[in-house]
C-alpha cells in the first residue's frame, strides 16, 4: 500500500529524538510507539506536494533513493535539502532498515554518533552528508548513475569512501567531482568500490591514487580550476600519474561495455 509522505513538526523532531534515545538504550525498536509518532497529526503533517510511494523489501540504497527522490520530485525542488522535518520523518519511517543488526547477539547496532546525525537531519554542510536517507536521495536527484559511488550497497551503510570524500565541502555539492570519484573507484560488476581504493597509499609499494590522496589533490585543484564548471572526465584527465591505475580500470570497463 502506498505511503503518503509526511514531515515532522519541530515538536515531532524532538519527540523522535527522545524515542530514538530510548531505542538505543534498549537496543530494540518499539514498533507501536514509532508508528504512533509517525502518523499522529500532533507530531507530523502530510507533505501534499509529494506522491505516495511504495518500497519493496530490497534495502538497496540506489533503489530507495530513486523511489523517494521521484516521489518528492526532488530534481525540481532542490530547496528540500533544507527541510529537517521531511528528512527526519523519512528516516523514522525507514528506521528498521537503517539500523544494523549485530550478527552475534541479534541486537540492533545503533550508531552512537554525536546528535544521532544518521537519523536526525541537519542541513549544515558538515552534517547533512551523514544522514542515511537524505544524502543518497540528494545525490541521486542531482547525478543519477554518475553518483553511483555514493549510492552503492545497503541503505544502512555509509562506507569508507563516503567518510573520506563526502565530508569535504568541495566534494559534497560538486557534480563533476562526484562523477570523477565514480569513474575512478566504482566497480559496477560488484556495485562496490574498487579493491584498495579506500586504503592508505603505500609509497614503498608504489601504490597511490587512493581516495585519501584524491581528497588532497582536489583541494589543490580548487585553487587553480573552477571544478564546479567541469565534468567528471575532465577532472580525471587532470589527475597526476599516481592515479593511472584507476584510470586504466575505467578505460578497460569502457572497452568491455562497448564490445
């Protein structure tokens, strides 16, 4: 049954955070309390501009981001990136998908990050990219497949590449840079990251060009080039020789796809 989209009021956000802290303490979600909060008119209102949506049981980040982005018509309404009530309500709706389960104990493995930033949305540049629902939706709406590096895997997973690169302000909202990261490090055959891309550079073995190094190179490029005006392939072409092995992977993939 399609779900009508709602947005928390400020009071609703506060109530959800209180409830979330209880769930974290108990290491389990009280379904009845959560559902009451989600659909109680005291705490949230219907977001009339959005179309009701249906999600299947697949927790694939790309698929979920696509469905929600299309429901919100996010491509035409980028200003929704400031809507705390909307994104926090959506994370509350998807909470059971967002929280990992400890395989050994069976208990829910909530993140203990400061201010619950995986679930409570903050639009500030140093916080919004941590939100498990908003960030992939915003990436999908602006880039689609060109942003697959940040749309891979399960909706509950952020990944090392996100930690290393999405936290950089020059990366977050730059389509060309995100496309370049996807070109270099995304492995479409596994819907994952190329092996070694998230590891530390090893000078002794002459292995460089990983994501950590790209972060530094991009900061240098930003002093000389207008990265916002460049496409991903143009940025990739500028990269020094240490990135050649990642460039070769991309060219090989292109060759295989074309045959």
